[in-house]
């Protein structure tokens, strides 16, 4: 069976109110179908350029962009086309492409202006991907519950101009994949948590994981300090070690070690999802991540780490 979501009209009964921003409301109010297709107006390529334009105007009004002066073209509704979003995000880093687009809009941007505009584009497109992923996850989880299945095996097809033409389709598709995987494995994860509450500690792990731990079982006979250092965490003070020991119920033998390890893993993403996330930042498979780009994303996306948190 194929399910065509046709979910653009979602939100017309107030479901999206806590997620809609002032820019979304302006886009809706100035559209020809105000109050309708609210979800589409957040995620669709048709409206993405206009959302970015409104964000830029807000920054101009707060004197954070273009020295506080917007061109007549930028003030014109629909002047910032969605294709500009893709072109700006695909800039090689020398800002030439961003500069050329902004001059077409009657602006004379500085390098900082170019960087801010790129960040605005990335924020709008990434939010669209997050919202799509959330919607997809919700639908799949509902289907799984209706069928009373612990795990739902399903194939998801994605189409549309943004998915096809955006310069970072892998990153966008990751949000779809992550949401669908989490929804499909939600029940399975709950079952594992129940197992962890039982006396059978070995039910927490796959057999291959237990075997891998057994290969390092000899390390457990070392002092806690030596064991922690062997795992790569250096300069651990006595207070930290004491807190670790308090978490164990009895001497730190293999069974207690597995219990502690299982509790720490509880609630984390599966290993393949974590690995796939890092692969997005290593598209050529070099085995290394660009440190500066990774720091920039940590400070500008999602929870937005501070410079101190990322070690700058």
C-alpha cells in the first residue's frame, strides 16, 4: 500500500501554533490563501525564499545587517527567490556567489553580511528539514501503533524541488531518515528498557556487543583509574572516580560493568544513526571531519554551543 501524505494543510486547527514564527505569520497573511496550507508554508520551496527575505529585513531593522539599510528590491515581496537559498548555501567559501546575488538585490554587502545571509538561509532550510522529519516520524509512528506492531518496516519516498535541488541533500535526507528510524524503533527501545529493569543484565545487549566487551574483560581487573585512562579519559580526579564507584552495586566485576554500561547507553541513538550523522560531515570518506566547519555548525545549529563549549 502507498500512502501519499498530502500534508500541506496540516496545522489549520492550531496544531502548529507553538512552532510558527513571526515570519511564518507574515507569509501566511500576505498569501492568497491566508489561514490555509500552514505546514506547507513552513517547509515548501515555494515560500522558503520569502521566509529568508523577512529574516533579513528583521536583521536590517535591528541594524545587524547591511548597516541598517535595505534596498528597495529587498523590501519587495517575492524578490528573494528560493533558488537564491540553494545558491548561497552552495557557495564555495569565498563568498563570491553570495556577493553576486546580494548585489543583484541592490545591496553592497561586507564579508560579515555575506556570512550572516548564509546563516539565515541555512537556518530556514534546516528548520524545514526538521519539520519534515518530525511530520514523517509522527505518521510512521501512528501507522505502527494502529497495526499494533513493535517494529514497522517501511519504505519512504521523498520528492520535491527542495529535496532535488538543495546543495546539501544528504543533510536534509538525514532528518527524514532519523525521524523514521526513531519512530519505527520506538516500541523496540521501550522493550529493551523493560528488559534492563530485570535481573538478566545480558538482555541489555546484542550478543556481538557482549563478545566485544568480553575481549576487554581483563581491563576490568585494573584499578578504576587505569581503566578509565585506557578508555581515553585522562586526568580524572578522585571525586569523579568516587562518583563512578557509587553507581555500581557491589564490586566492579563483569556483570556490574555491563549494568553500568547499559544504563549509560539507555536513551541514546543506535550506533548506525550516530555513524551516519558523522558521515554527513565527511562526504569523501576520508575518516576525518573538518574541525572549523564542525565547530561552526555546533555554534549555529540546533542547541547552539558557546565558543567555550566547543573549545575555542
